[in-house]
């Protein structure tokens, strides 16, 4: 009986400590120290939530910067189904997906002869990546400027504005948040199709 009693008491104590007190303490600390991150890094426009700075969104309109592809199912950037494609490099399905992505980029900007940055054709491990490399953003500047009928200099300045440095100055690589960049394009009044 002593062993059973000790086991039950341990179960109750650890359930309360680790199932209630610890999560509440961590929630409280995160709400005080990092409220934006703790609440999902929600991006708002005119008081309405339009996305998260941590989760990408699909863009296929040539007037916008395109995100890194997502392999989540049943739709892209599905946060409840975070995963990569898990397809090996010799898998015919992966080869077809890569070919289709390259064809779409070339069709959107046939005059662009620059090498296509790899992050524009390959999905990230999570399938939710909201960032692209500065090289991937620069690859798209000409197309976005042309489709919007504006100067490349303005688009380049927005890319530079939304370029994020390495974390703590040493971790990772510089990146550009595509959702924020595309919102900024619309905010400067160039979100509408160009007039013909």
C-alpha cells in the first residue's frame, strides 16, 4: 500500500507542478517578456489580422514577391500540418515539382537570365517558412517593378527595409519576410495592377 500511496501522491504532485504551475509560469513570463511572439507574431492591417510573421503565405501574382514553396498538405502553409515533402532528390515527383516551379518563375519573367536561387524552388523542412534569402528577393525585383509599373529603385529600397539581419549577429543568414514586404508594396500605393 505504501508504494501505491507514494505513486499516487507523486502523480498528483507532478501533474500539478508540470501540467499546471509550470505551463502557467512560462505563459506568464512569455507574455511579460515577449508578448508579440507569445501571441503568434500576428500581422495586422487596419485592425484586422492578415497573417503571422512566422508563417508564410502563397503568392503567385507576378506583382508580388513569391514565397518559398510549401510542401504542407492539404494546402500550402498549413500550420497544423508542418512538414517537408520527404521526397528524395531522385524522386520523380520532386523532380517534376522542381521543373514546374522553375517553369513558373521563367514564365513570370522570361527576360530574367539570372540563376534562380534554390530557395525559390525548394520547400523548407517545416513548409511554413515566411522568409526568402536576399538573393531570392533580388531575383524578383525586376519582375515586381515591371508588373507594377514602378522603378526598380523603390522596390530595392523596400527589400532592404524588410531584410532581417542574422539573429544575435551570428545565427543564421540574412532573410527577407515576404508577407511584410508584399504588404509594404501595397501600403506605398503600388498594390494595384499597372494601367495599360
